[in-house]
C-alpha cells in the first residue's frame, strides 16, 4: 500500500515558502529604494511617482525607463564586484556599496 500524503504538512510548507518570498520581496524593494536614492523622497512623493509609473501606457517611456534601470544595475554590479569575480562568474552583492549616479533624480 501507498503511504498517504500529508496534505496539511505540504500546505503549511507552501504557505511558509510564500510568506518567505513575500518578505524577501519587501526587503528587496526597500533596498532598491535606498540604492536609487529614492529614500530621500517623502512617502507621498514616492507613492505618487510610482502611481504615475504604473498608470503610464506610453511604450516608449516604459522602454526608456527599462533601459535606464538596466544600466543602473549593470553599472552598480561593476562598481561592487571585483573584476576577478566578474570573470569567474561569481558576482557578489555588497549592500550599501554603490551610490546612485548624480543624474538619476527627476527622470520622466
């Protein structure tokens, strides 16, 4: 005979995993706000800017924002990862090691 599945245990494990993923997502969003320098904005300003971004349907603007974001992450990884590690494929994240560029504020 087969051993019966422990549905309650599996469900609890999935719920724990979902909670951990949500927690990690919130932490990473906070780290992103700090890394971009957006932590200097008030909560109202940041929320308003994010609402405008989410409501924007202009594909050209969204593509430009995506390119700028990709460039931010690429330049950040270059500044925080030693060249030897980059060539070996062992990218290390060093929190707080990168400062945002001076021209990053006020982009639309």
